[in-house]
C-alpha cells in the first residue's frame, strides 16, 4: 500500500475528507492526514524493533578530542566499534559519563577508545583518542516516512498495522465514538502482535540453532 492509497483509505474508513476549517487549525486535508500517518509510524517504530530501523555508518574521531557527534537521524545505539585497517572490529563498552570522567580525568588520558557514553547528541569516548580512528556505529533511526517517499517497508509488507494505527490517530482527532475507536484499537493490537512475532521473533532466529516457531493449534 503506497501513501496515495493509504490516504484515500483513511478518508473512506472514517468518512471524512478532513477539510481545512477552524477545528483543523487551518491545516489542509493533506497536512492533517500526513500528521495521522507520521504519528502512527512513530508509535510503531518505538514499539517494535524492525530491521528497517537499523542503520550503520562510519564516524571519524579527532586526535585529542574526546567527543564525536552522532548522526543527525540517530535515536539510539545498538553498538559501536573501532574499525581497524584490517577490517577488524573492537567493540566499545557503553558506560555512564561519570565512569569515563573518573577513569580518564586528565587531558593526557589518551589512547584507543574502549568506552563510550551519551553526552547530549554526541558520544563521549574514553580514553580520549590519540589518533584518528574510524568508528563503526550500528544505530536506530526512523525510516523515511511513507508520507515523504510514497512507499515504505511497512506499507509494502505490513500495511494493516500502519492503516489501523493511522485510523486510531484520525478518529481520535475526530473525537469519534468510543466503540469504533475500541474496534480500531483491537485490530491495531492484533496487527502489532503479528508484526512483533516477525520482527522480534522470526527475524532473530533460524532453525539451525533454535527450534522453528510453534503456535498452539485450536
């Protein structure tokens, strides 16, 4: 389901074209629907760890500087490693800022980074790099919204959760009937269970080392 289809489906389900009006804050129909969808995407992406949210990038340290800026789209870190010239990875340990400040208190506490901590939108490294190192950062970021790209992994592979998540946002905005909202919530929850089984179950195991997923037969 692309965004064009998703947008028209939302309007059809709730029987509302969301025209610009005093109640809409003078937002256009397109702006209102885009807000419903992006809010639904945000809820989904923060509930389920999808492979589509994972990104890998390289960061370069500065000799004598203990911090390195995070990517603009960074949300959380999966891992960070020093990447050697032989393409070997030495993974850093995640610590608190206080640990690094106490372990490496002086400006002369330099060497190959072993630890990192979150400091605003930057990473604090310990010890302070004594050369230019390449860091491999595996991190979480929001995928490009379907409202921007017209297609997305969710739209192509799991449009049910995206649709019912958007309907919840739209019908809540409309101050709709509680029983209808409850119905949308039920369908959304059912779709989320299936999505979590895929993303956090099937995508994280194989039948070589773990048994095939089994569900009770009723």
